[in-house]
C-alpha cells in the first residue's frame, strides 16, 4: 500500500531540464543572430537573452497578466546592442520556437515517464504545480508527452498566487481531495518548491540538480533524491 494518496511535481527544472533545452536551442539560433551584433563571444549574448524578460518588463511597465513573447525578448536583446529591427526579432523568434518544440522531449528528466506511469498504475492522483503562462505551460506538458499521466495542473497565474505561496499548494490539496500528510510534492528549487510545500505542511522530496544548490535559509526537505525514480521507494515507504 502506498504511503501517499497523491504526488504533485514541479514542472520546469524537475520534470524537464528547461535551462539545458534553452541553451541547446540558442545554439541553433546563434548563427543567425551573431552577425548582427558587435559581440564576438556568444556566452554573454545568451545571458542577456535570458535576462531580456526583465528588461521588457522594466521598459514597458507591464503587469503580471501580460505575456512577454519570444519576439519581445529578441527585440530587447537586439536593442541592447543598438540594433532596431523588428523583422529580425520575429525571424529569430520563429526559429527559436520551432527548434524548442523539436528539442523539448530530449530534455525530459531521466525516469520521468516510468515514474509517472508506475504511480498511476498504483492508483495515485498525480498533478503539477507551476508558475508561468497558462497557455505555454499547458503546451509544455503536452509537448513533453506528460499529459496522459497528470490529472491536475495547478498554475500560479490562474490561481492568482506564485510559489512559494502556500495557497498554491493548498489548491492542489483541494483538487486532489487529500490532507497535507497524504500528498508528496517533488521539486528542484529550494525556495519556490521546498519552502512552498513546507509552508503548506506537505512532505517534499527535493530533486538535487546541478543548477540549484540547497540554500541554508530554506527548510530541510523531507526527502532528497538524485533522479525521479527515487520517488517510487518514498511512496512505497522504503525511504
């Protein structure tokens, strides 16, 4: 018999490596981008592209409900190098989005499909708790081939709360119809995931990745796993 009745997962960084996918996609786009820039080294270009969302928000003063498109990000990046070319930004955006859709499944975390399948076979309720654009995150779930496993998708922008707000995690409890002790939450971020679940008194398994070392000021996770298959012995009560 399973120790938990429900297991919910973080999406970006946990069920798939979004950062590695973005870096891979930029390698496709850079040959089209670099000739238009004064920069010779692609590394700072990638950093500036990743930070372009904040630049767009600061420049336009847009609210949380407004989306920042890939074209907006490229336009902001080009502007930082003194290039004003909306057509080029749209061309780069199309190339980026196409390459991203093509590459995404390569970056599903090891053991994700097997773990989700095994959990569903055992009758557990499965879900995802994530921030981000609802339309984008729904497309990501389907593009990764995870939609058939997951019964509930809790998105911060839909609920009006962002991680680590415990109300987002409490919403997952409501949807699953379980008490906090009956749910396991799995995430990679010590602040948004470990802290958020802990505030809602939900047991949390921290997926240890290369990107985010544990922060000393965050709660200690109930479990630590090196890959998603580590969820199975936790659910079985073997950890």
